[in-house]
C-alpha cells in the first residue's frame, strides 16, 4: 500500500423491507413440556417401601391420629381403587353357573337362566341353608359309603361262590382302558343319548364364543 493513500470503508448492501430475525422465545408449549418432565421425574410411587421398623412406627402414628402426607395419599389411592372395583362389579351382569365352569348347564343352553328361581336371603337364612346343605351332603356320603361296602361284600361272596377254575379268573384285575366318551364311572348304565346332547351343546357354545 502506497503512502498517503486513503483507506476506503467497505459497506454491505442491505435490501429494503427486510426485518431482522430475533431468537425464538420459549412459549407455552415449552413451559408445558418442562412441567410434564418435572412431574414425571418427581412422581411419587403408588405404595412406599417401608422396612418393618418404619412400618411399625407408621402404625403407631396412625393409632395416635398422626397421618403423614405420604400415608394419606396411599389411603386415597387405595380408596379410589376399591371404589372402581366396586363400580365394575355393579356394572357386570352376574351369570349363574350350574355345574362345571365351561360345561355348566346354563352356558350350554340346556337350562334357561330365566326359569331358575331367584331368592332374596338374609345372612341368617344363608347360614341355616348352609348347615342343612352340609347335613344333606353328609347323608349322601354315608349312604354312598354303605352302598360301596355292600357292593364289595357282595362281590367277595360272589367270587367265593364260583368254582375253582372260574375263581382264579375272577381275581384277575380288569385293566381295560376307561371309555373316552364317558365323563365318570357310574354304577348304572348311562342315559341313552345324554352324552351326545351335552357334546352338541358344548360345540354350539364354543361356536358362539368364537363369533363374539
């Protein structure tokens, strides 16, 4: 650069009508997001973990009428949960069951639920009926025991009355597999067509469940 030469100032040409952009300021969306993050990070646990010593101290404080904020919050949560469960039970329709679940007579369509009589019983009536029902079951059990004892005695007498060659064959146990189409062993022959009726009703019930 020569001596005595003037320095020229450089200028930047700016277009008219342009507005300077400012840095964006945090708005309500950012505040809401920060608040949610803080709530999630500082969220209290539904039920606190207390060791036996702390649990005993908490119980002693409750006896004295001193309930902490954490314990009061736990009690409120349990109260809400119990109220929700009670409301769900009230909304659900109670379905009566007669027999084994899944093969009961009402769901299979053998017995109409509307024809089953309904009774309104008190607690005393329930206790009285429970005692009477236990007596009936005990009488049935004793009668069944007596019948089985009689059958075993008659079987033994029948085997002793057989000749020697047949007695040896009668003492051999019968290991024939139980019939697959029989639900349980019975002393009398099954009712003709009853098993087919139950199986057909079970198929119809399973088809209805699949359609749902």
